[in-house]
């Protein structure tokens, strides 16, 4: 599942690059760029275990973030469609993607709704009424389906799981939580690195400028405001419901996707119309930035190698023993299972999950394992035992 999700992310980015740049990039170049962007995203994500391996993040958050790319792309292709059948196909893709995003998670729902609102506003300002109707129609569909999804009983039950949700008692408390969340977000290294790294792609941006959609010519200041406000709005539900920072790991990783790809598209949209007048950083600056990028990727890859080489085999062996013990205990009714703790491991947050079984039987991972295997409770032995 992890490998499939990573490959699908590359495919989504490849389609995005190829469709937006037309024939300006060869397939091999588009493939390398898509793979490189995917690798950079994983390297910059602060919680790599979640983005690489955690099934809940992959199914609920990662797939949903792809829709932030695919829905605007489908609308852009709808504008370029030359015949009725093509328009229907891309329109259907935009509608299906919008409905899927509405049923995914609050963060994606808010960010896509914000994108549609901005696109509708720009269309109105430019008096592009055909585009305005498309964005308003999709926006209404997103709000209706999103409201149904948010108010669904299953969503309400999910939010109260383990008692982790503590609604803000007042608007002042929610605002205080939001300020703390944003402070944690905007001092993260990836938030500072991503905008600067767009300079590395300046020569490629100049080459592909003739294929840029006409509606994508926007001032950089406006795009920057859209990106920052998108982060702030997406953090609001967590400020309303969670008692303490930082954000959920899977939500923080989704923010990285929005921030990284958003700055790349924003920089491309702000370039002048003529490729010859595109300002570019000096080769020395681009080389330095590329070297920084290489270090970022190398550090993450090195930590993953150390995980796989040293700690992962022992981790897998110990959990296989626990699995067998849980299966055996499940055959006897009303069993209380105690398992020995894992040996000391260096958790580099690449492939080893950050949470282990607890000495407290009421801990979330413990209760789920107990229910799944049919035992009364499962817990880790205290060191003295």
C-alpha cells in the first residue's frame, strides 16, 4: 500500500506537469520532475512515517491532497476543451473530484473551497462569466456534499474517539489555539525552504511559459496571500476541536503539500508573459539552493537507511512475536495479555511508528488490538516486571 500510494502520487504529479506544460516538456523530463517533487515532498514532510506508511493518512489525507491538484486541472482542461465530448468528460472529472474531496477530511474540504472562492472572485473581476459559472457550480456542490459529510453521524463519532476532541469553550480560546498552531507551523523549516527552492526551477519555468493557461497569470503577492490564508483557514477546525498544538501529523503533512506545490504554481503564475524577460537567479545561487535541496533529501534518505539497516529487523521480529501471542490469547475467553516491551530502538520516524503499546490497557492502540483479537485487555509489562 505504501509503495502504491507513492507511485500514484508521482502519477498525479506527472499528469499535472504534462497537462499544464503541454508539449514544452518531454515525457522523460516531466517524469523526472514529478518523481523529484514527490521525493522532495516526502523529505520535507515533518512526519515521514505518516506520509510513507500510515494507512489512515494515505487513505484519508494523501489521496485527498491529490484532488487539490486534479480538480483545478480538470477545470483548466474543461476551459481548453475543443469539443462537446471533451468538455463533458473533464466536467465529469471535476464533479467527481469535488464530491470525493467533500467526503475526505476537513482540511482538504476547506482548502478546495478556498481555491474555488478565489477562482470565482478572479473570474468575476475579469468578467469571465463562463468560468464564474463553473466555479460557483462546483463550489455549491462542494458546500452541499461537505456539509453532509461533516454532519454525518460517523464523522461525529470519529471526532470523539479516545476523548481527544475538546471543543473550544469560547471564541477567544479558539483564537488563542489558532495563533499557537500557526506559530508552530510557520517556524517549521519546510515552510521557510519551500518558497526559496522555487528559484531552482526558474529556467524550466521560462521554457514552459508559452503553455501557461491564460487565467493563471497572477501577481505573486496575491498568490502568497492565497497560500497563507489557505493555511490559516485549514488550521481553524483543529483550533476549534483540539486542546493543544501542534497539528495532527497527517494534517501537518497535508499542509506541506499545499505549501510546496502552491509556491511552485504561484511563482510560475507571476512570471511575465515573454520568456526572454523572466528574471532568474544566478547559476551560483541556483547551484547553492540545489545543494541545500540535495542535503535535505540525503538526510531523510540516510535516516531511512539507518532505520531499515539496524532497527527495523528487530522491530519486525518483536512484533511478529506479539502477533503470535495475541492470536494464541484470543483463543481463550477473558484473557488479559501482557507482553514484554520492545528493546531500545532509535525511532527516526521513517518506518517505525511513533506509538507503541502502552503499560495502560486503556491506551488507544491497546484497546484496538484487544478488540481485534478478542481479548479483554493487552498491555506492555512495566520495566520492573
